[in-house]
C-alpha cells in the first residue's frame, strides 16, 4: 500500500513539473534545475532505498534528464555542466553506474572538475559522498563487472580512467596491479611491480600491496614458472605437506637453478625429513651463492655433520653446542654424551663432552672421553694435554692438580707471575702438595726472595722428606739471607757432597719434576 502511495506521489510530482520541462525552447534552465532538485528532495524524504526501480528515485533522474535537455537547448556550458553533475550524482546514488560514469565523463570532457568535498543533504543533517567519490565508485564498479565477465582489458580501461582523475586511488591501483599480475608473464610482472610498489608507498599499512609487490619482483627476477612453484611450495609447507612442498621447490629450481630461496627451502625440508645427504647439495649451493650468509653456513655444517655421523648424533651434538654457548654446561654434557652414544666414532662429540665436563669442575669424569679421543686420533695434542691435566686432578685433586699443571705450563712459557698465582691455588687446596711448594720455592729463589724461598722449600721438605733437594735448597735460601756469615762457607748438598758434585739442576728442581713436566 505504501509503495502505491509513493508511486502516486511521484506521478503527481512529474505531472506538476511536466509543463515546465516541456516548455521549449524558451524555458529557462533555472526552472528545470529547480524541478530536478525538488524531485531529488522528494526521493530523499521518502526513505526509499536509492534504486532505479523505485518510482521516487526514477522521478528524480527523469527530472535531471529533463534539466539536461533544457540546458543543452537554451542554457550555456555552465548549465550543461551543472546538469551533468546532478545526473552523475543521482545515477551513482541509485546504482546506475554506467549512466553515472557517462555523465561524469562528459562533465570532465567539458573541462570541469569533480568536487572533492562531501555534499550536504537537502532534507537532513547527513552528507552525501563527493562528486569525485561517486565517480570513483561508478568507475570501479564498472571495472569490476568487466573483470567478472572476463574482459580484463575493459576493466583495465575503467581503472586507468580512475587514476587519471585520482592518481593515488587505492583500489584502482590494486586492481591494475592484480590484472597485470594475472597476465602470468614477465612483462605483466614488471607492470604489477610498478602498481603494487606505488600502492605500498602511498599506503604503508597495506600488507597486501607489499606482499604482491614482492611476488611480482620474484616473477621478474626468476620467471613466472619458478616463482609460482615457489609460492605453491610455501603454501604446501604451511599446510604441513612437506613432500608436496619439496616437489614444488624442486620444480622452482628446475625452472631456475639460481633461485636461491628455493634451494634454502628444499634443504630445510630434506633436513626435517631426516635426509641430510639430500640436504647437503642444496645448502652448498646456497653458501656458494651467498658466501656471507652465516645461517646458510650453519645449516650446511649441520647437514654435513648429520650425513657423516648420523641424524641423531648430529642433532644431539648441535643441541650440545647451543647449550654450551648459552652457558648451560649440564645440558651440554648430557647432549654431547648422547651424541657419543649415538655414534662412538664421533670424535668431536667426545672432545666437547670432555671439555664441558672439565669446565663444569668434573675433570675425573672427563678422562674416559679424552682417552676415547686419543684412541680415535692418537695425534691429537690438544686431547693429550687435557688428558694429562685431568690425570693431575686424579692424582692431586680436582683443584690442586689442574692448577699445578697449568702453573707448569705458564712457568715454561716464561710467565712466572701467573705460575706463582696458580701454585698458590694448588697449595691452598692441598697444603701437603710437595711439588707445588717446590716450584714456589724455585720461583722465589730465582726472584731473590730468599725468605719466601726458604719457607716454600721447607714446606716441600716437610711434605716429602725423602726428597733431599728440598731440604738442601731450603738451607741454601736461609744462607742467602745472611751473606756475611756464609762468605767462606761451602754449602754441602744432602749426603755431604759438594754442590759441584751434585746433579746439575735449577734451584728447587726435583727428580719428580722431570716426570711431571713430561706429562
């Protein structure tokens, strides 16, 4: 019933304005334009949804067409532009986009500009879109309709026209990029790059633009076939379809062997599938292409380790390295030990297990690992050094033994100060450590600190009374503290022999030192 009432109102309105619109050629444009504006006001007050089939809205654009005919007949160019603007707006509002586009196109052809400000409604406080926004809406709707119909060239024409009027219009840029991308050739990819990069530059938050700009660059760089296979591989991987993803990445490499990222993913998947031998060639090619890529170098080493020693041994070994680098020695020891159990010929795993044990204050537990290293590689001087040091811990204690061994190394290297510091750690841990006291006496004697030398040699003699040299040099150090009293005294070595008949050795050197120094 309401629809019939509105139709009746529209008919009565048209009947009232028809005489004015029919008066030609002397009817002024002003009257026709006023009639059209009144018709639009009636449509807005009706509350009807704008649509060409609604009588009140049909009356509005019919009145507008009448105003345009009047303007063409009796008005000037400004009247024609005003009528076209009115018609373009009404057609756009009711969704008759082809007519709206035609009206705006003619308006632009006459040199007019499209308003950029929203237009107040004649009957409410609401505002309507600007002329420019309505033109863009009409053109993009027509472009989308052509795209849906498979007419990409027709669609492209509408979107290009939008950019001529509004150069930074977001959706027109996006659709032009998409149409170019869907050409599926390198030329289309280059065009797509231009549009998507322009879109991303204008709208930095547009993630889709950045994404498709990247895809388009890949197509240009590696070819459409390789790029599309790579993207399919990523999708398969994200879906958990590792074998299918590997097929796609392999296809990308077949299409373009220089596609390094495809090699990265192929190598990664082969590792995840437990096939290090097939992973190594991929990572090697990545390292060759990117020699400064530390990550690729790491993965190549990881794959090669698994290939040589086995997947489990390699995994546990690398977990141990990560724990060690994080300062977690307990976890490192557990992982390195597991690697040795997975492969008892994995020499580096034994080395790191032993080293981690020693650094964790467990030198005795490190001995079997060092022994295994030497069994696998008898020429490993590093292992021999650490093993001897560990055995010192076994003989003299976990603190005193290593400290004494390190002290000898520093002494022989010409660093007596560090040697003395370490020796004092050794005697603090083991006050009866005769050899350590003997070396403290030697260092003090050579430095002219005879009172300290006498004390150190005395402690050594008390701890090892069967070593005559300690008592001899303790007495010698005591005599050196009072040279006026011993100028004419010829000191005797233990047993009564003169010093020149005694064995030639440094002050404080003992027969036991030869064995210790040797290893």
